[in-house]
C-alpha cells in the first residue's frame, strides 16, 4: 500500500485525475485551517496565503476540477473556512461550469455568510451568460433574511445586470424608510442603481414610485433620479404619461441640488415639449451649469418663448454672480459659452 501511495505522489500532473488532485489539495487546506487555532493574526495570514497558493496545483486541470471542488464547497461537514477555499478555487476556474454550484452556495442559507458572499462576488467572472448570472443573483435577493454582507455583494455584482422582476429591489430600497441613514443609504443606493440597469416597464414604474416616495433634497431621492435618467429612453417611450408629473414635480422641488437637477433636465427634455415651460423657468436658477443645460434643452426643443429671458441673462452676464468662479463647480466661462450657443440656436429657429 505504501508503494501505491508513493506511486500516486510521484505521478506527473498529466497522469493524475482531477478528483485526486482536488482531494489532496482540500486535505492540505483543511490541515492549514486546523493549524490556525491559537495563532496570532500574522501567523493566520501566512497560513491563509499558503492555502491560497494551493490553487496552482489545480490550475492545469481547469474546469475538470469543478465537480470535485463543488462537492467540497457544499460539504457542510467541512469547516466554513475550508469551504471558502474550495469555493474560491472553484471560482478561479473562470468557467461557466462553476455557476450552478456557486449559485447553490449563494442560495444555501446554511452556508456561512462569508462563503455566500464569495459566491456572489464570483458569479459575474465565470464567463456564463448574463441572463444566467442575473437569475442566480436576483434569486438571492428574494430571500428576505439575506445577511447584510451577502446582500451588499449581491447588489454590487448586479450593478451592470439588473433584475427582470423589480419587487425585491423595491423592498430593499424601502426597507430602511424614506430617510435612510448614511450606513443604510449604501444598500438603498445600490438597489436603486440595479433598478437603473433593469429593463421593462415594471422597473421603470418602480423607479417613478420611489422618486415620489423619497423626500426632496435627500440622497436616496437623488439616487432614484439618477437611476431613472439611466432608463431615460425607455421611460419616455413606455411611461411618458406617468413620468411627466413626477419629473416636473422633482424639477421644482430639487432646485437646490445642482447634481440632481442635471439628470432631471435630461429627463424633462426627453419627455417632450410639455416639459419646456418648466425648463424655461430655470433661466433664474442660481447655478450656471444648470442654466446652461436647460438652455441647451430649450434650444433643442425650439421653445422660442424662452428666448427673451435667456437673451437677458446673456446681456447681463458680466455682472451676474452666477458666472463668477465657484469652488467645486465647472468653469463659468464654459457655461456662459454654452448658454450663448443655445441662444444663437434659438434665434436661428425664429
């Protein structure tokens, strides 16, 4: 028997089975984890690094290690940290074959949260179809008791994918109330960002409702407006009657926030001539960039009724404090040039 073991150890990588190599690597990882008991932080870090380096032994076998690694990562009898290493080795295959077991790990409420978080982080990098990755991540959001750290990683991984059903994202966005604190705002804003990447009328309607739900001038409402603007083309095609009153109300109530006003101007312009009178009132807005954005939108819409007020602003620009340099704001000379160009365009449209 000893001779047989020595023969297995001596075999080159090309002659060993993926299952045998995974078994050897996981046995070594388990010993390294067990050796961490009673060690200080530096010693634990060194042992972790040694365990991480075991991935080099698996690399020659690629996706063929996926079944054995999946079994190790899902074996709840193993220590959680050993399962973490198995899941990380599985993710390092960068192969779509790893998606089903990593999805199972993510959805398994008996798994340690940090193992589930790693699964959530890994899913987008496997080369699997976006629809499959989105399905797995959005499925996790349906668990209302999802641990906070797992929820955070799921939302980050969904940031470019979106979800076909907005219900879970709406629940998360509203779960901390209309005025979430700074810590909770991170999750709220992430959920709103995913809604901005989602598709379909239902998610657009959800964003409109959330813009109305969050109080004016708040960070959550600003995030909802930014996400709504990311859906601008769809909103103006499918939901114009519903969007127009929400956007025009926000255009009035958000006037003190230039960073929110810019996407609102873009949305208003896309909603058509019905929004032009509200945009024309921004000739009196205290921020030069907001004024320039509104003027360009009015010129594009050929809203000639705005021309006298805009001409008056240009004529008095030298004495207008809006066109003086201000910390953190764009060069006022650029804003003035944009305004003048918009006025010229309106004059030509007469």
